[in-house]
């Protein structure tokens, strides 16, 4: 007997009733059921309505494909039941399902429904195939609009600018807004599948559920990733299954790769990923203020420093918005309202800061908070005031819609000016990496941050959270086997009452396809697949039997090598769960050198047991290959460069002034970075010295750069954190410490600074370079025959250990000279290649004083 919620119930009661039906499966005795295939011959067909959505057609095709893989028979896909065909599989609702008296269950979120009785199977679920955005700017529009009035950087205006799609948007808004980030909530549009990646595909979920009942498992994307049982006869047991997700949004993002990677997106859909409702995250203020047009039309919208000049912003030239400007506030309200008008299905949106975070206009610093408040506290109050204004305006025009609070870097403290808490404002949970949350201290800090905000809300509601998944989000991260199945399950159970979904960023990679051409797909599928699979399972059932899942995974996916691979997973999980730093150095960190040996020893045994060339062997080999670079981790940490001594600055040290003559000792000649040879006789060498402030707060690097062509000095870049600095003559400094890695600082002859960090504990970004702004300072002086630079690098992020003879820091100082026409590279620790070859760096130490 089929049970559905009564239409007379209140929504909250309906959610409760549907929840009680999760995993409800009424099955008849084993002999009862509907045959789809008998002894390799199809005795059924797949019926899809002629006007079915694309997501429903994809579900039907997926069912057809997998049934053929199981038994060799291909069920035809038809628009209506055929005479003489005894059984039907109805994929999606249609007139035919309604004639059978079928009424789909009501769902309060994503769900699926399977009905099997008599001679038919019905596979349905809520399908939300969202319409594409009606407004788009072209690539040519984007290039032109990326010009900067702040930097005086301009590009040719394309013919016909603005393009029709951009003009339509600007006419609709009445402002020169861009379409940047406008349709992010839809996900990417996959051109092969013909759907958006965030579409909620309930019918496809039902198909996947049925195939899982038959023994299909999508453990990994791409080749060798699917377990397909072989059986000549396929019978579906009589049942009525209604299943509902526990989280509304199960959103995965691997960027533009999702536009072309049909296999990767299909894998996630089979794992029932998708969004019941959508939220527009991200840095939407870019679209309001940052384009060349808007900088020229509304310079008053740009935040300025004490010198009255606009901040350069990030990326350089985009500036920073001034939230207090009345015109900018009006424009932000119009933008917000027009976005909701364009997407009626949109649940919430952010008017988010630029990617560089928040920087207050100097004129506003004394308006927010008390004189003793930090700049970040004032900025946090400033951001709250802006959101309060937006929330009030949104409630007037779009009751029932929500504003997502996005504070940004530099404004992450709890505001002290919260007088009212609008009920249409959602504060997301502080974002995190689930892989790092296994550390007790990190988990506790997150809990405290979440609870602090929830106590402030008058009616706290379940909120979204942003995740950086696993450990492989940048190429610089070593390929550890990162498994934390138990911790992830505990996390999902814990956040269920306060979180309604995740936005998860995961790394793509470009690889060579079977035809030899480059293709984009998910990065390191051998290492990520288990945790992605498990995360998707927990979205639907946080109480799923974890041990049963792991036993089944090892048995089905690795066959004869199940015991060895279970040993591998359990050992790797134990290693990752150690309560030690994720950063591995020669002397510290969660991973020990002997662990690496054991990882590969287990895999070697597993491959021997799997059978050479078998599918099980290939699966293990993929993991082994992806982990390959790990073999070089500890050898590369054993630096072969020179011992470099740093000295404390003098007691009367005047600070940075560009005069490097005050540093009397510790000078080193740089050598040819390619050959290791010193400068030729008669040519003055580049020299460097390293000092430390007496309060141990900063490292000082002084460099003298002889130059015979000072009039031709290559130095075009003038903005900080501008990639073009590496087209100039430049000094590069690299630092690696026992607790943190890796820091890179570059300074050109104009004094422009680039500083970045790839340490996961400090930088939580998803793409390189990972900009790091600790307050680096530099002073350059130019002479007739040389230029000199003093660089002061704050050490607050370097950790507490070293530099000493026992715990030295890795150090590299390099000079790239382009002025002579032929590139020259010089360094204190020649590598024969890139400066960043860690194992060739010098070892920095300082005598205690």
C-alpha cells in the first residue's frame, strides 16, 4: 500500500511525514516483481513522455545504458507503451503514469520515488531543470571591461560593444552592470548533457537508486570506476520506495571543467548531487562597481586610502567598493532586486565583496566602532551596516527571499553594532575544509564561531556552508591518501540541525584523452573518489552504516585484493587523523617517512593479489600512480644548499630606508642559478644578506643588484600583487619553516611587491597564486651602477620553531635580470632550474641573542 502525505497537512507536518518515509521499501516475497530482461532478452521497454525534460531523457538513457552493461539486452526507449511488450518502465511522470492512478509524493526537498507493481515500474522525483540565464556578456566584452581607470590600463573597445546580451542586461537594470557571476547559482551548463550542473534531477536519482538495488556502484568517475554486476535476468522486486535528501543543496564545483566533462558531471548526478533550491554566492559586487565603464562613470564608488587614491584591489586594478557611498548603495539594491526578478527560483543571494576581501575607505575608519577597535573590527561593523541596509530593502521588494551575509577577508569578526537581526538575512556557517576539520582544535574553533552567530540571530535557520574539499585543491599539495570517513560522518551528523547544504569546491585537471587531445576532468580521481562517494551518501543518510559501506567498497571495487585495500584505507585514515600539523617538514607534521614506505608496500601487495592487468589491478595502479610524487617528499625536504646565517639587526637599527650599507656582515654572493658558477671576473656580483629584527617579528633581506644599463632597467609593474611583476627584473625570496610552507616574496625595481603562500593552514583559497598579505614592506634605491632593495617580511605566520641549527628554515634568494635582453638568474642556492626547488635551498639559522 502506497503512503503519501495528506495535502491537508501543514508544511512542517508534511516534512515530518515525508521524513518518516525515507528508506520506506515495501517489498513482496522474492518471487514477486517485474521482469525487465529474461535470459538476455528484453521483455520490457522504457517509456518517456514526448515532452519530457532533458534531465528525464538523460535518466532514461542512463537506465538503458546500464541495463545493457548488466545483461547485454538493450531496452528500447519509446514515447508510449507498445502493443505486445509485457512490461514497462516509466521514467518520469507522464499521461501514462497518471492513467495508472499514480500520484507522486510531495517532497519538501530533493527526493526520489520508485513504484514497482503489476507489470510496471515507475521512476520519478522532483525535477528542477532551470532555464538558462537570459543575459550574457561576450569574451570580447569581458576583455574590454577588464581595463582599469585606476591603473590607466585600457584595451580596445570591441566592435559592436556592448554585445546584445550585455546591453539587454544593462537596459533592464538601468546601470552599466556586468553579468559577472550573474548565473553562478545555476552551476555550469554542460554542453554535452544539455543541463546545468546544479539542476535537481529527481528522476535521475530514482534511476540511480534502482540500479544500485541491482548491484551497480559508481565508486569512481571515468574508466574502470563503475562496478557492474553480470546477470542474464533482471527482475525488480515489488516495492514502493520514497526517499528524501537530508540536505537541500549538494553542490560540487570544479569550475569551467564542468562545462565539458560529461562523465564527471554524470558521476555526481548518479550519486544524487544537485540543488533543491539555489543560492548565488560569490563576489557579486564586481559586477556593480569594478568594470572600466563603472570606474569611469562612478569613481566615487571606489574606496580610497589616506592619500585620496583608490585602492588597487584584487586582481590589481579592480579597486574596492565603498559601501557607505549613497550611489553605490542604491546601485547595489537595484542589482539585488534585478537578480531576483531574473531568477524567480533563486532562494538567496550575496552581495559579496571582491576576491581581495574588504578594505575601508580612510574617510570611514572613524565612523564604525570605537577609537580603540582594530581595523578589522571596524570593517566588520561596516560590512554589517551595509548588509542591514540591503536586507531592509530586499524585504520591501521581495518578501520571502533571503540575503546571504558575506563579510570577506579583513572583516571576519563578529560585529559589535548588531541592534537588530533581520529575519531575511542568512549568515552562512564559517567555511572550512573537512579534511582539516579532523583536527580537534579546528573543529572546536568552528563550533564556537557558528554558535556565536546563531546566538545573535532572532530566528536562526539552517544555513549553507562553503567547503574546500579534501587536500588536493592546488598542485602544490602533496598527494597524500586523505581518508576521514568516520570524521566526515560525525561532521555531517553534527551540522545537520544547523546546515541545509554545502557548496564544495574541488580541483579539476587537464589530462590527455584517449585521442591524444587535452581534456578537462576531475583531478586525481583515484585518490578523491572514496571521499566524494561517501560525502554524497551522507547528504542523503548521515546515519548510513559506515563499516558496511567500506567493506562493500573494498570487496566490490578491489576483488581479490579486498583485504589489502581495506588495510590501506584504514591505515591511511589512521595517519590522517593524527592530531598533528598537516604541514610536513623534516622534523614535524602528521606524516612520518616510514608511513610513506608502508603506503606503497601495502599497494604493492594489493596489486600482486589483484592479478596483473585486471580491472582491480588498474584501479590500485591509478591510486599508486597519483600518489607517486609522495615518494620524493622526504628526500626533497633534505636540503642540499648552503648553511646560511642570519644576524640580528643592530640595536640602533633605523628601520627600512633603502640604505643597505648599514648591514655590515653576512653578505653572500649569488651564483648562476643554472650552473652554480660565480659571476665572471670583472663583473660585480649580486649580493644578499639576511637579518632579523631584535623582537623576532620580521625577517630582513637586503640585496645589492649591480646593473650596467640602469637607463634600460626592466621595471614596468607598479601595482602590488600583479602577475606582470615577473616580466620585470625582480628579486625573489622563498622561505620554508618547520611548521609552515611555503612563502614567496618578490620585489621589482619600482618597489612593487608580490607575496604569496601555499600553506593550507594560512591560505584557504582554491586557485594559485594564493595571495598572502602579511604586511610585507620594501624600499628600493637606484644608483648609477646598481639598484638596492630592503625587504621586511613579517614572521607572524612562520611558526615558533627555529631558525636554528637544529631546526633551520629553508631559504632561497634569487635575482632574475631581464634588462640585458638575455634572461639571467642568480641565487644563493643554485637549483639548475626553478628557484622553488625546495631540496636545493639553503638552511637558514641564527644564533640566539
